[in-house]
C-alpha cells in the first residue's frame, strides 16, 4: 500500500477492525518514511457474471434500483429498500462464491421482496422469470396464495381466518380476511 502523502511503497498496519455490518475491514496504517497515518478499507470482491458473459462487481445500489422500479407506486420506503439491498448482499456473500450469475442475484432478491410487497414481487418476478402469458401470472398468484394460506389451498373459502400472523392484533393474533365484494345487478 503506497502512502497517500509521500508515495512511499510500504506501510505498516497499526490497527484493524471490522466494520459494523461485517462486510469489510478498516485498517489504520502508518508510513515508515513520513510517519503519517491513514485509513484503508478492505472488502472482499464479489463479481456478477451477466448473461452476455461480461463480469462486473456486485452492486447493492443496482439491486436497490431494480427493486425500486418494481415498487413504483407501492407503499415501500427507502429504508425498506436499503434493508432489502443489505439482505440480498448478505445472502449472496453467504454463498461463499466469488462469482455469481445474475440468476443467483435474482433468486436472492425474490425472497426478501416477497416479504416486503407482494405486488412488487409479482412485477419483479414477471421480468425475472420472463412471464409470457396470463397463465404465468395466474400460476405465480396461485403459488403466493398457497404460501400465504396453506390450509385454505387454492381459492380457499371466502372469509377465511388466517392465524399466527402479525396483524393488528399483535404477534400470533388472528386476522379476519374480508369477503370480496360481489357485483350487484
């Protein structure tokens, strides 16, 4: 590591600490020539292989921007997007692989996005999974309904009661699902 002050080609590490999020190491260094101190931040590089074969560094910002498009017009805050970006980065780093495909990154996005907002999840999944027909959307919606209400099954009873969720009644409370409006006339 070159000293940023005198350009001496060497330095010694005085102190090392991991950052709060644990994704990098902060090192305090001292130049043996001019004795000035400076800080470096060390991160493990994570590369993403795109469909065309081009490799680029993983970017949490790109993940957030892609998800932001799916969340357009939805009640999703910037803080929630930032947390989702962090969860996705933690998930892809936890794989232990230095290179991931865009497919792997997309899979890592789908889970947290489904928990964040179902409409945004469907929007993102429609592009990610390349939906080509209404049947693709119907299959995805059926899958979401089965995950949300496994006891009710596909097209379960109207006015069904879902238990164990965190609704207005607090953790573990019972949430009443209202009956859909019926057209009159």
